[in-house]
């Protein structure tokens, strides 16, 4: 039997890794205490294969967090594209980011046990930097009115998003309304009147849906 060529072996290894991650998300959403053995069986691979890609359960969860962060970065950029002002950029970004956050929110407590909030914040550095630039523009042109500097506002935004995720997980808020609620809550915290924030978010959400 011939030995697989390095390129073919690499492609297969990458495919196995992606499959393990896909299955791990599904299994951990179903059972946050799912073992590496359970994940291996669900992925149709042996336990050794899982450990070959992820040396520990924490490493596997960390890889899932990395995947989620990549999706958040992409959604953040897509959501603010074409915005006419800082408030629209924030609303569009949050609505887009919530679609990603909603897929991973049930893994929040699991991720927080494996990855510190400081670690998550560090991995979201590019998103924070981009957000702070928007907050600064909004403060400079009067869109936002807050005693907080841009970096502190980014902490407020992060806190609101994670709090809303927990609220949905605990059943006190419907997931379908959470994205809009997050955007409205942050915009009002940044100084917009609640009525204006609500109207603006509704308009951005309608444009994201496109023609009916």
C-alpha cells in the first residue's frame, strides 16, 4: 500500500480538523460536558485523531473560540460597510455580530472556563480597534454624548453583548429580538435618545433584510 503524498495527507488532516470542530460545536451545544471520546465518536474518528489536532479539551474549546472570533471579525466589517454615520455603523455591526454570537452563545460559559475574558478581549483586538475609531468619530461629531472615552465605551459594548447572550441563555429574552435590543441598549448608553436609537436600529435592520 502506497504512502499518501504529503499534500494529500495535509488536505485530509485539514478536512478532519474542520469536521472535528463542526461536530464539537454541535456536541457541546447539546451537552456542554461532552467528552473528547464523545466528540471523536460523533465525528467518526478515533480518539487519537482528535488529540492529534487538539491536545486537550481546553485546546479544542479555544479553537472553537478562535473560529467564532474570525466570524465576528468578518460580521463586524460587513455590518458597518456603507454606513452613513457612526450610529449606523454601530447598529449595523451589532446586528451582524449578533447573528454570529447567537450561534455560539450557549458555549459562552464553557468558553469562559477555558479562556479568560482578557484572552477573549485580546483576540478581539482588531474589532475593538475598529470600534474605538467609530466611537471617537461619533464623539467628535456629536453623534454620541458620553463621559466615557472610546476605549471605555468598547468595554461597555462588550459587557452589553455578553450580558444579552446570558439573558437569552437564561430564557429572559428572546433570541430573535436580542440583536436589536443590544444595538438599542448600547446606542442609548452612548447618548442617543431611546426613540432615535430604536428608529435607527429598525431602519438598519430593514435594510439588512433587503426587499421583501
